[in-house]
C-alpha cells in the first residue's frame, strides 16, 4: 500500500490542483534529489542548489503565493495553506533542509501577500526579487535569547534581534549579532523582527546586499545542509519606509503560525521518507538465525507500530493546522491567540513525535541507520535541527500555558 | 562554582591510583582533544587532526599498555581488582572530550581482555602481542571482528543463539587455523588496527559453545582485506569498515583459550563492552552539564539568565538528576566487574544481563538529556560551537551497538522474569 493511503489525510480539504502540485514536487524529489543523493550526499553546489533552482524557479514554488499581478502563482489567499502543506511535505521528504528554506520563504510571502492588511507598497518592492528568474534565498530573523538583563521591551520574554527607528527617508536598523532561522551566510532577503519603539514588533525586509549588514563566519551545525547559516549584524542599515511589511503582535503571530505549519510539514515529509526506509529494512532483514523476517518479530513490530502511529499523528496535525489557517472565516485569524497557540502546539507535537519516531527507527536499523549510506541519519539530524531552531521548548510551553490557563504575568 | 566532580560517585570503590588516572586523562582531554574536536567530523576519513590525540593518550601516556601484565611491559591492570573502576574512570574522562576516542581507546583493549585479565591470562599470547603495544610510543589499535552481514546483533545474542549464526569459519589444518568470512562495523577497522580478535565457528550452524572460537589475527597477514571507513552521523574518531578474511592462516595457539572457554570469556567481553558504554555516555553527559551550565548562565530569557527561570531550571534539574544516576550506576557496574568474589563471575548470565541493563539505561538517559539540552539552547543547540550537538550525534550509536536496546531488553527480561521462549 502506498504511503498516501497508509497515512490518510483529510482528502476533502485538498483541491485537485493542490494534489497536482504535490505530485509535480514528488517527481522533482525523485529526479533531482533522491536519485542523486547517494552520489552527492549533502553537497550544496552539486545537489542542493541545483535542486532548489529547479524547484523554486522552474517549477515556480518560490512565487507560489505571490499575486499573479506581481508575477507570482496567484495563490495569494489563505486557501493556499493546504497546497503549501502538501508541497512542503513532498519537499521535506526529498530534503528536509530545502523544505525548511521554503518555510522561511513562505512565511515572508505570507506577510507580503496573504496577510489581511497587506502592504501593496512592500509587495511591489519585494516582488521582483521573489518572482524573478533566480532563486531568492529568504531568511527570518526572529526574537531570541539575549545576553543582558536590561529592562527593555521583549517579545514573549525573548529579545528582539534589532531595533528599527523611523526617519524621514525610511528606517534605520541596528542589532545583532543575531542568529537567523536559516541561510545567514547566503540569504538574498532577510525579514527581521524589530522593536520599532512603539511597544510592538515590526517585520522589516533587508536585502542581502544592504550596506551595514555584516555576516559572521558560516556555522557548522547538526543538519539542514541547504541552510548555510551565519550570525548577522545590522549596523545602521537603512531601508525604505515600505520595508516595513507588518507591524503589531497579531500580524506577527499570524506569520509565525504559517511558518510553524510549514516547518511541521517539512518534518512530516521527513517521516514519509523514514517510513519508506524502515519498510524496506523490515521487509528484507532476517534475524535470530531462524529466517524470521525482521518486521515479524513482536518486539520490532511493537516499535514499528509506535513509529507508524507517530507518523500518522504528525500528518493529521499538520494538515489540520493547514486547514485552520486556510479558513479564517470559519476558525478566526491566523494571528489570534487561539490560532497561534494551536500552531505552536502542533509544531511542538510534530517535532517531538518526529524525533521519537526517528530515534526509534534508528534503533531498529542499528548501525545501518547511523551510516550515511542508508540516508536515514540525515533526516534524523535535519528534524532535530528544525526542532531546535524553531521556537525554544520552554518558550513554546509558556506560550501555550499563557493561552490555555490564562496566565497574566508570564 | 560546581564542577563535574560534584556529581556523586562511590568513592570507596575507586582505584588506588584514581587521582592519577583522573588528572592525567582530564588533562589530556582539556589539552589534546577539546580544543580540536570541532574539526573532527570533517576529518572522519583521514584522521589528521584526531591522530595526535590518540598518540598522546595511547602511545606517549602509555594507556594502551593498560591490561598487559607488567612482566610484558604493561601497566598490569589485568592483575588488579580495580581494572573496572580504573578503566571506567579513564573512558569517562576521555569521552567527556570525545566519546568516539573513548570507544576507539576502549576497544583496543577489548580483545586483549581475553588474554590479559585474571583469571584467564594467556601468557604465550601476551608475550606474542605485548611488544606490538608496549614497545612503542605510537598509538596501536586492536579490534573485535564480530558482526556479520547476515545477522546484525545475532552474534551478541549469546543466550538464544550461542554462536549458531556465525558464518566466519575457522578450520584446523595442521598447526594452523584457516579463517574465512566477512565482518562488518568493528570499531578500529577501516585500516586502523594492527590486530583483530575474530569471532569464528569451527562448525557452521553449531550452537555448541565448544565450536565458538575467538582467534587473534594480525591485520597484515595475507588474505586480510579492510574496506574504506563508513561515513556516519557522528563518531568520527571511530573508524568502521567491512573486513574480509580469505584463507587467512594463523598458528593454532592464536586461539584465545579453546573450546568452551572462548565462549565463556567472550561473554565477559560483552559484559565489559556494556559497562564501558555507560562510561562513554556518562563522559558525554558530564561535558553536556558543563556546556549547559555555561550557556544557561550567559544567555538571558525574560531579562534574566536562562538558569534563573523556573521552567528552564526544572529541565536542568532533570538533567543533573539523570547524570547522577548514570554515573552511580556506571561505577557500581565497574565495581561488580572488579569483585567477582562478591558479585559473581564476569561471564555469568547475571553479570552480563545487569551490565546490559545499565548500558541501555545510560543510553536512554544520555540521548534524552542531550535532546533536552539542545532544545533548551534553541538554535545554539544545533551549533557545532556549543559542542553539545556533537555529543548528541555521537552517543546515538552507543545505544545501537552490542545488539542495541531491543536485545538488551530481551536479555534483561529473560533473566529477571525467567522467560523461556524469547
């Protein structure tokens, strides 16, 4: 039985066009990544960048949710959340790091094109970059842990990575060193959450070649090879007035809800491939010297059952979140406290369950799961890296507690 | 400020030279490995940056002579009643820097345990192989060639299979053993070792312990071929590869002990492998504590150091608790191996089982705390600069070897619950 049928998703919510896009991306995954990865492993120039170019530009994912008038795919409405989940799952199944990069792009494009009060000026400014003929690598720079105890405005206890002051000719941004969500070393476009001095956050776009933007040394990290990350410093970076894409807690939370959904989809994709790898292992491995097929051992089977259950749960959570985001008319704004916490909760559940499923899969495959040759370990590293990068654990817990139990001081 | 020495250990169990072992191996870790370990992953194939650390520890400090009797130039731990706690201490300190070096270091002693340790010292083989390890300041590795392509952990599944699945054969021809077979994954393969201990059968398909043979094979003999090292998720300092034996001839007395005893002492080897796996985990956990303590003192959340937030402090407490438990269990296990007069023979089913239970407990705890430490640290958790992610990648394979967690569970269930059909 095929994966799609084994781990059902809410078919009734998925348009035929969404399905068709996902199939196109699935073909891309087979041809551009899976067929070539034994040879090129995680090589950025030989495998990942060409694959991204094909996906983002030739297939057109990069401009998928940008308005048609701006040269995009015209899916600039909340309904695009379902398509996004479906395609990112396929991208994540091929290479979770590319899925994660696309999650960053999607979140920024959500703020530009899909958010309820989109800024036409900002959209017009950014469209040539995102709808042009080359890959534009996008990176979010989000509130994070700080290093001092000064009394200053914070976002849910996290320090803003930068401040932005409005002047006559636009904004001046100062901050860092800050750790972007991805691609600090290579990004063409950063979207930086700034303290705008009005007691509320603002999301400002900063082009990669902006004067005063400094990139640190490229970081070595656990996984996500397509993300060549580095800390960035913003030293009196001047951006035009229309670089402010959104302002306020609720619009920012809405963007993050979409981002969390996209990251969850990338992890769910990793589980799809993990299932395929373990299936092959379980079907062909023989143990105990008696010709017992691996999967037919009761202990193995019990663990496989857990892995299957976790995989299915992740998929359901991801697609349900996408559905909620796609229907603000029925479920409310993506930036409402309830929706945001639902997104945080889904992201964290998917992160935990994915990691558990991958740990368990590696246990069953033993050293083969640990060797690069079998391809499992790269997904294990990638999903762990997504889990650490996207919203620290305790911050997520407080965020959920605040909403579910009406906390007033945290 | 608290340090790793504030974690509990049963001090009355420690060896009389524990302070020397601790200071020497910690000094080695701080100077020879920790400053360079961030580059180890890229050096997995060549070992240019890793080799000096091995040379210092094994050759120049002489720790590769650990088990050999003093009369052959060794340090004589095989004759002592503190080889367990002494070995545990060194492996823990080494693994605090790099658990792969800990593994490679420990495994060099692993096959030698069969011939160097009381009460089963094989003096003829000690005399034969001691010069290889004791008369040099260069690092010299040995390896256990156990796992085979068809069976994974079947060979370590001694209770159930008793060697019946071993496909590597040892055939007696005159006064030589002729060995044929194919092994996978030994630590210190991939061209590193000078000596293999090879698990063979003298009769294909037999589950008679008398047909189980452990035979030493110098790696430069005709017919021994080693493949290229595997690329892995971590553990760069530990090279693993395929090994083929094609009509390899060794003298008949290269068999460790003979019918029955090879099987018995191989079980002891499994017990030791499990115990030292705890040391690899606790070393990595102790270093994670140090790294996390520094990180959580420096970075702020809600305008105060991370560690001063109750919710984060709760997780930090869990991590410290797990390190406490793992370390205590590790030293208890080491003591049990050191005092067979009190706890039973190292090769008894009870000791082998209990070492397995300690190992899979330690692995579960190590993986869990490293997972949680990375989660606390957010994007810095997966940053190589913070070193915790390296431990996270490295320790995972400790859980997977020696039959992995599932075989551990089966053996523990068999012993504690008198299971008869598993």
